[in-house]
């Protein structure tokens, strides 16, 4: 298996990307292709204690870098020689099995759609992060599609269910629609119509649809796939991330008040590490569901540990072959053409 990585993408590139790749190649025995400026990658390797390329790691040189201000709609034309575009071309050409980048999200989504292509019949690709809470629910969509149709949400639910089954090993993943109430009459027209389509898919046995879910319940492990339009999903995700950061600071402040609370903190360390459980670096990145091969958007501020988690996620995605399930069931998740 070969994992292609954009070595120049992200706030901590290339050092953190290279360190995570080197650690992963050694730990998982996977072949890594680092795409980017060769000299900078080699310099980062030397800082990691490697004078030569270790077994299972290779470099594919690319001069250009797509920064966070690049126009996503023009990135394929204006940055043909970039690490992001070159890496996706390699994936499309069969030189690797999955691609990871911590760079510009919009550019990655657009370039993946143009170069690697969507699975035929899938209307829109969607960002699908695994939430660092509960039982690791998948959120589909987390921001790729602000404006959606009921058919988009139907496909999001189905794709998320197939991924949860194949990559996470959940036999009957519970699929729910993020809404402002649990009743089937809740929400605007988009959510009411999407509810009906998802319910029909459940009746056909395509997915295990359990109805609407409110945001407060979606974080408690009651569902496995959370279906949302990109706007609501992104707000939901950012709220979770912000709450996790706030809780971490709050707990730290409580434990540092006096000697007694500090002793309590030491005792608590022997138990479950809540901070680690809520850490995005432990769950990988956001898989872009709907693309014909696994493409993962790692967090922009990824350190070596986050890169390692993204690579582990990519390995599971490739091994699960979830794309085949999506291809085989596309017709079941499309609306009939109007006569």
C-alpha cells in the first residue's frame, strides 16, 4: 500500500508532516510518498535524525505550494506544479492508494473533484470527519456544501453508513439527520424532505435510519452517522472543538487551584485521559466522501501525531474498500428522473 502525502500543506509543514510520515512508515510498514520541495523535505528528515531516506519512504519533487489564500477554483490551472495538485494527479494515475493534505481545504476539495473525480452518480463530495467524542460518530457534511438539496443529504447519509460499516466495523451504523428537534415535522423544507428520503432508504434496508437528532444528543454516542448540510455541520463541528478546548482549560484551572486539587489531578491521570479522548489529533482528518479514491483533509495545524493518525485513517480507508460499496449502491441513493 502506498500513501501519498502533501509535505508542504499545513501550518507546521514540512517538519511535522515529515516526522509523522517517518514515524508511520516505521510503525505501520506502509509505503509513504512525500510530495513537495525535495531539499526542504530532506532538511526536515535530517532534523528527525535521518541522513538518508529510510526504507518505505520516497520523495516526489514539486516546486510550487498552494497557500491558504489560493483561489480553489483556479488552483488546478494556476498551481499545476504544486505538491497538492501533483499528489492528486499521482493518486488519479494509480501511483498511490490514498492522498493526505493538511493544506487549503477548498483547494483540496476542488482539485480532488477535478483530478481524481467523484464516484459516478454522486452529486457532491462531502467532508466527513470522525468526531473526537463518544463512539467516534461520522459527521457528513462538515463544510464542503453550504447549500444542499434533499438528494445530497440522502447520499451523505448512505456514504457515511457504508464508511462506518467498512472502515469502522459497525454492523448497523445508526444514521440520524441533524435537526432542531426529533419529530419528523421539525426543520425547514430541506430537512423535512431529507427526512422522508432517508426514511425511505431505511425502509429499503439501505441504511439504518433512526430519525432526527438534536445537537446535544448527537455528541453522546447515540448515533454513528450524523447527516447535515455543510453550513449546519460546520457550525456543529466548530462548536464541539471550541467546547473541548474550553473544557480542557476549565478542568486544568480547577486542578491547579491548590495543593489538594493538584494531588487530585495526579490521581486522575491514572484513569481515562479525557483530554486525549477529545483531542482531534487522535482521530485523523476529514475523509472526503464521494471521491473515487480515499482523500483525507488533515487539520491545518496538524503536528506529527495528527499526521500519524491521518495516515492510520488512510490505511483503514484503503483496506475497507468503502468506495466499492458506494459505487454498487449509487442508483439506490439517487432520485428518479422526472418524466
